C-alpha cells in the first residue's frame, strides 16, 4: 500500500521515539502530526499510524475518538471553533456563534458547500480573561466581537 | 490577620501597571508578563537570576531540597492544594527506578488561564523548576503535558527547552553536576479529564484519558507504571524562587498559616478588568479582588454570583464575598479555591442558564467510566434544560439535589464532584431563580 504520510512525518516520529519508554506513547503526537498533514484522520491514515506504532487500527481509533481535537470526519480549510464555555458566554459568545452561522449559512457542526469553513462550538480554551475567544485552525483569536470576527474572516486567503 | 493596607499594591498583569511594590506585597511573576522578551534565556538569566537556583540545588542533597519545599508551605496550584513538599517526600530511598516528573499543563478547568501566561512569558521558570524537581526526586526524565489547544504555548516552551539544552541546563551532566535530565513537551488533544492526574498519565502513555483506580497513587505507580510526581505549572515555576530565597521566605509571602507564596489568580466574566493577577496567598477577600483589583462590575451592574475556583467550585452569592480568597477559608464556607479562577457574574446573566451551561460541560466531558457521573451529568443537564424551557416540575429541584448527592463522592475521580457541587449549590442558593421558571411561566 502506498504511504499516505510523508517522509517528514516518519522522520519526526523517529526523532521522538527515544523520548518515551514505549512506542504507544507516540500515539498522540503521531495523530497530531498525521492530522496536520491531512486535515483530518481518515480510516486509511489511522491505519497507517496504527501500523507505525504497532497497534491494531481499532486501538488507534479508540484513542483518537476520545479527544475532541482529532477530526474523524473531513473539515473545511478553515476550522472555526468558538468557545461557548462560562467565561465566554458571559462575554457574548452566543452572539458570535449565531453571527458565524448567519455569515456562513451553516449551523454548528456543518461545513460550507465550498469546503472552506467548518463551524464548531468549543469548550473552555483557557483564554477567559480575553473572552470571547475562538480558535481558527491552530490559532487563537481573543477579545472578539462580530466586527472583529468579520475582519478576521475577510482577510483569509 | 490580614493587613488591609497592603492590598493596594498588587500589580495587574492586565495593564502592565507597576505600583510601588513593598517587600510585603512582592510579586514574582506579573512584572514579567506581557513582555515578549521575558521568555528568552538572556532575559531570564539577567532579570530573574535564571538557573542560579539550579546551581544552588546541586550543592544540596535531594532530601534538603525537599525539606526546603516543605518549609515553603507551597500548596499545589492545580486545584487540590496538596502541599508540594509532602508530595515530593512520597519518593524516598526505597522508591524504585526509573522515576518520572510530570508537569500538568492541561489547564482545563474552565475559567483558568494563569499557567498559559507562565508558559508564554516565563517558560524558563518552569524548566528550571522541573530540573530541580527532577533532582529532588532523582528522576532523569520529565514531561510537560500541555493541553492540545495551546499550540503556540507548546511551541514557545519547546523553543525555551531548546535554548536550555544548548546551554547545558538540560541534558547530560547538567552544569557538571553529574545529574541528567531530559524534558519533553507532550501535547494533549482536547479532553477536560486529562487535567486529572491519572487521566493525564494514561493520555501520556497513548491511551484514552480515563482516570485510574487509586491506589496505587502516581508516586507508587504513575507514568508507564513507574513512580511519578505530577505537579502543576505554577507549582513548579515557584521552585526556583524557593530554592534561591529559602522556604521560610516563601512561606512568609503568604498571609495564612498553611499557605505560602504568592498566588496567580485568573479573573474573568463581568468585571471591568479581567486578567491574571498576583496576590500574596490569602491576602484579599473576594470582594477586594472584584472591586479593588478588577475595577468592579462591568457596566456597574449588580453582583449576582461568583464562581470562585473554576467552574467546579460551588457558587457564592453576593452576600458571601467577604471571605478570604484562599484554600482553607473557602473550604470553610463549603466552596473551594480550586485553580484560583474567579468568574464573576452580574445580574445581566441568568443563573439558571449559567448552571445549565456548566452542567452541559460536565456531561460532555465525563469520560463515561463511572455510572453515577456518566448518567447523572446528562440527567442533570436534561432536567435543567426542561426547567429553562418552562417545562420544569415542582419536584425537579429536589430531584436535582438528589442526583447531585448520588454523584458526589461516588466516582473514581473528582469530575463527579465537580459536576455535582455546582448544581447542588445553585439549586440551594438561587432557588427563586429556578422557581421563576417552574412556577412563574418564565422560559428561555
């Protein structure tokens, strides 16, 4: 089977291996790296990660499905995750979510037809002093309001 | 006794203001926060006597370092408030090798964001604290388990670790001491429960982050089945200060008998100036923090509720805020300091909606191992939801209290208590607000 994961993935993992006493400990870092390359963890990618670690694919899925950051379904080019936990709702996060829904024409959990945007609500991001906050792919955006959010989305390539 | 006059001197990390800080109101951290230079080794060496504590510690025996920690009265800053020196003392001559030191940088308790500032502004404090901790418990390997969302902070930490390796503060034979210590940043992937130390250890091992049955405790069988000490970021970052200036000095920074040092507090919600603040442990009341430090309530609204220690802490009403903001005083009034995350709620937000939001969080984050938590959290969420929608029944409040009572203390880890305590306290303290929905025809 042709490899889906790059040489870079394998060399990064090789470098990490001596940091841990077991190979299974590499599973979370490997899933992160695999997702960074592919945007999500397809069954084929999970299988390849599992083969590298030396575990059954079901075990890789069992672990991946426990954590919210691993996408087991494809997501858009831009993955918007608006924090709606306590500190953020106190500062208007609900309004931000409905603003996103209106602007993108999708509901929470959906992806736009052009596959540019996926919208999710997120639990506490640890940015409560600068609430409301969201993640856009791997980056934090804080102290948001609808105008600031629009500016951020307008500027995306 | 608390000297009220000193409370005016605290520094806010939020606006970078620096007042005349007297020795009695000394801060260790906030003057370096919001400074983009502070994270580099050069700054750390110059402004924070960087890595001098490490040199000092290498001249001591590991047991003497642990003794200094005991003297410091440092209590864990992650939420449980366990005395750090006593925890380190669980590792002794008879403890088998290898041993591990793990830093809990999961910072998943809603409302908490102080550790993020330590990692992005003063990462070398954490690194030096970990090397000293490793030396004290004779562990040659350390991991920083950082929540997955903190990608930028993980990168900044890694850069600081690379600097430390390059200059010989990490790696083999550190500063010629013969002591080796390797440090690895390990990213989580989005799970509140990984802030629980045994859930964290499972996650570190590449498993689902489900908490373990205790005993054995981590000091007996932790990471990879080996003796392990797990400490919070702020806890470990305090270590270089303690070694440099002594446990007694650190202990006296605090204003209560059994709570040393300064305390980083995360303030959020309806205050004028939210942010990370640093106060001598036990030096201020909740009221002083809200009105003196944080400028009072947003839009000068009326205070409705305060969640004092992250969303797991039982709620306080506006009449209960004259309590000293520290571990023991809050415990005395049946709440908790937790991770020192203070969330302030004005009368513009409905408390029933708020407890619904909190309960939804725990229902989402319950790992599902223990029936009371897995089932109970969802039931509490559903019942509060029907109350919100005007479909609540008279007996629902008693039912909520009963479910909370059947979760609390009946689960493997503290998530059950974290979900139950808030519900029980909201129902007890804000009954009329619930009744407005149940009897008064109010609905969301």
